[in-house]
C-alpha cells in the first residue's frame, strides 16, 4: 500500500491509501491554503509498516483495516454534502483553516454524526455537545505527540471522525468495527483507553510526570464531564496534580446536567460578551505572569477569580489547579484563544478550563441545510435511547421493577440505591413511584455501597442496584463496609454476562468470581424471570448477612407478562428440571436455558440427559451435587463468567469430598473462554 505526497498551493489534497477506483476527489479552492509540501502518511492511523512505541501488534493489525479516506462507493451516501469534512483526513488538516472554516466544519460534523448515528442505538448528545471543543483541541494541539485523553467514550465520536476513522463510524460496536470508546489498539490518537470514566486525570498526570522525568515538552490534555465529577478518583487525581505541580490541562465539559433536579432548576451559569472578554484577558495575563508572579499578587489573583467566578471554581483552586472559565463551549474564537494561550505556558502547573456546552446544541444553518437537502428525512441532532415500538419487549429489569414494587408494599422499610453511568428506563418507574426512597448516585459506586450499608445500619432494607461491570469499582467497600461486618445489603447485579454490542467495557464477566469468594455473602442467580421474582423476595427476607443476585441484559424467557407473587427460596437449594441418564447438565443463572435447549436437541437424537438448576453458587447445594455425581457418568457445569466462578466452587467440593474417585467425569462450559 503506497502513500501519496500532496502539493497544496491552493487547497488541501488528500493523502489516500487503498484503491479509490477511477473516481477523483475534487476539493474546493475555498479551503485555507497550505503553501508547503506535506507528507500526511506519518500523521494517519497505524498504516501498514508503521509502528508506535506504545502500540501493540494488535493495534497495527487493526490499523491495516482502516483507510482514513472512506471507500468512494461507501462515502457518498444519501446525506448532506460535507465538502470541508471530506478533505480532513487527520488533525493536521485543521491547522491552517480559518475560524469561519472551522465553524463550517463543525456544522458538517454535526450533520455527519446525525446521519451516521441515526441508524445506531447510541446517544449522540454528548458528542454533539463537544464538536467545537474537539475541533479547537485538535486545531491548537499536535496529537498524537501531544496527549489528548477523554473521560467518557460518548464524547469522542467527533474525535474519531477527525482522526481518520470516519470510514468506520457506521461499523461502530460491530465486529471488526470501531469501539464506542477510545482505544489504544484502534488509533495512535487515542492516548489512553476510556472505560468507566474518571480515569483521564489520573492517567494524564502519570503521562505528565513521565514527560518531565524524560525531559520532553509535549502537552497533556484531559477532558472530563459532569458525570465523571461524581466519582472520587477525579478529585484524588486533581489533588495529587496540584501537589506535584506538573504542567497539564484539564478541560471540564460542563453540560449543566445534574442528578439533582433542584440544582438543574437553579439559574444557569451565564456567559456574556463581557465574561468572554474577561476570560481571554485572564488567559493572557496567566501566560505573561506565570509562576513568576509574586506570592501576594498570586493570592490576590486567586481571591479575585473566586469572587467573580462561578460557584465551585474555588474548589478547583483549593485542589491546586489554576481555574479559567467559564468559556462558551460553542464559541470557537474563545476556545481557540484560551487554549492557545494556555498551551504556550512553560511552567504554569495544572490548569482547569471550565467549558459550558449544551447537549442539544445545533446550528440553525445546519438544520436548514438538512431540511433543504433531505425534505423526506428528518435527521435528529440527538438520538433518543427510548426507541418507540408497537411491540415492547419485556426485560429482566422490567420484572425486577415489578417484583420490587410488590415487595415494597409488604416491607415499608425497603429503599433503593442505584449507581452506574446511566439509569435504565425501567428504573425510572421506581424513581417516580418511590421518590423519597430511591437514590440515584450516578458514577459514585463506592459511595453507593457504603451508603447502602449505612441505610441498613439505620434500620432500613436497602437494595443496591449496580451493573456488574461497575460493581468492580466498589469492591473494597463491598469487602470491608458490608461483608466483613455482615451488614444485610441486597446487591442487585444488572447486565451480568455478555452485553452484546456494548462490548468489553460493559461486559459483566467477574461478579460471580469476586462475590462468591467473600466469607459472608450469599450468591445466587435466577434461571428465568420467575426465579428472579422469587430471589427478590428471598433477598428482602434476609436480615443477618449480605446477599447478591445477578441477571442478564435483554428479554425474559416467557412471552406472557404474568407476574406471580415472590416466594422466598430455601437458601442453598437447587432443583432438578429434567431427569435423564448418564449425563447431567448443571446450569447456573441464565445458562440454565441453554441447558434446556441442549436437552431438547439431544432428546430428538434419543439421548436423555439430566438438567439441574443450581440457583446458588454460595452456599452450594451439596446434596444435589452428590446426587448428580453418584447417578451420572458425566457432570457438565454451564455458566457465564470468568475462571474462579461457579464451576470452580463445584470442582472444589467434588475434589474435597472424593467424588472424583468414582466414575464421574466433570467438565465445564463457560461463555468467557478468553479469561
């Protein structure tokens, strides 16, 4: 695969890779001039033969599948024309664009995102809000030499488009397609992988210190959001950054959203022409004075900014970050001015730039273009997650909500604590029904667990609802604040197991392993929606120790919507669903349904197998296990989780009790073969 060097006397010409056929790229002369010769090959994604010090062979292999310029047959789908965006292969193309052209580029990116993502079940709001901010960052800084880190993957769609991944945006969350988060294995422009948020300041500080030790001069920029400021790690990192005093830039993308409705009803932080001018002056003064500022003048500067700045600005100052803001996140002139001034500082220490954005921001001109060019289509600026459908599929979360409502009628002391990045629509019913007994704490999972323990010690019955992957962040609190003290907190672990196109970041692979090793925890999993209802009733009855149960994302087993009242289960007791000979399938949780499907197929071949539902991983039903071992030649455990989970507990019991000395052979089937 070759690389073309483009001469640019009047406009940008693209470096292209791959076969573009007989079609040519015609670029308008209205673009900014590049009076130089540029070799764009070294700025692209990881092309064949290229290597990066921090990239693995896997990332190089991924890069070989990507052409920065889309295939012509796929590029010009029925959409709004994007002449400027068509010429942007990577961030180097932004350097000589005028502010007016950057504004036009922002409108085109919004049109592109609306067109592409209207087909995807993903939220666009976060990425639409940061289009101008993303353009300004890449216009001022020099990625990938300068390190740009994002806290939340949903903010990075414009970043992906500008860094050579436009061609694969339609394949986001698909096999061999793009991740919905930043990934080091995907692009050299992704300095650090985002997962559950709140990690960018910590990782960025580490990169800044490593830069200082090595004597380098690259910049480190981290972008955080409202959601991630709910997590304690952000403040731990900021406090450490203030103490270490290393140069780095933290950009707070403030979309003015809050979990607290009363806060959202308060007056918004206003940005006027005067405040915009003051911010520019402040950034210039910061550049001129820097660390040479006299101590008294520095104190005066701090107190003055605390007095005229918005509420909360003093908090960042106390943590040791120099606060600048608020800045209009949709005003490219202001953004570029502030970023240029701050980026030119030599020894300023950590700086926080407070940027105000709107989730539903959309150019009026862009809207007019969309409506004029596509009169038959209405492209939404944001994608509504609640897709309307004439037939609503009933999910496990729907059943959980109904069962909790029934139990709450019996036990008036039941309270609900929810944590995680987003709240499922099903849980909004609980929030509305029990406004005074439902607590959504956002990404503060550690707080959620200890908060639930405090509610329990206060005489209430807390149900702590956390997705499996986010419970990992609160494991220390689960161990010391709940299990070690035998405090009856009822953990509802949602999105357990495989989670479809949400990918490995949301995959719930480890909860059975790390919860079942705790000495006092009861660990169970329902095989269907009926058992889920029973386990909610079981958990509500337990008042002497903690308990957890998991359920998968997706639709329930039955198609009817009948809900029976929950019946508490006997702790540590499973059940036999189908009796057979020689082979026993022992399923745990949702995998019991797979066992029943296998039994039905084998039955048609004349092979009768036993199917058992374990229900409990801890404590195990030892009587059931003994019965299965004594009456079968093969015992196959089936689970959805990592090594160290249900099968490991079964194997330990069988080994310690001498069942392997007999004729039974034990095997395990897991969905997660890569762990």
